[in-house]
C-alpha cells in the first residue's frame, strides 16, 4: 500500500511540474506571437504613402483631394494616384521607400 501511495505521489509531482512548465511555455509563446503580430502590423502601416503624397492635405477634414475615403488607411497602400510630394525627386520616389533610400539608389546609379 505504501508503495502505491509513493508511486502516486511521484507521478502527481511530475504531472504538476509538467503542467506548470506547459503553462509557462504557452505564456512565453503567446507573448512572442503578439509581439510578432504587432511588429508586422506596424510595418504594414508604415507602407501607407499618403504622408509623402502631393495630394495629402494634412487637414483632418479632407485628408486627400483625390481619394478622401482611403487616405491614411490601409486602402491607400499601392494607391494609383500617388505622386511624390518632394520636388527634389521629380516625382520619382516610390511608395514603399522613404526618400533617403531613394537618394541612395540615385547615388549608386
Ligand atoms: S492620392 Fe492616394 S496616396 Fe495620395 S494622399 Fe490620396 S490616397 Fe494617399
């Protein structure tokens, strides 16, 4: 009888340890997953080109004269009406690259 009780005690202790480790691993995985999701969402928001566009007004009442409903939203990513607002680049800067990256490419050529 004592042997059975001892075996149950050992198995129970191992089970609790494994359960605690599983819960901790799940929490760590969940935190890392959430950080990864947040990072990819922020990266996507940085692809919105409106702040570098000629048609962006900077006025919250009418953000864009061409596409007022999609300005500053994810719909604006890849907008066909995008025109670079910096005359230094002659409208050549692309939507997905910041101007300094475009300057680097021009210098290389
Ligand atoms: S034209 Fe397109 S890229 Fe330019 S501000 Fe309007 S929605 Fe944004």
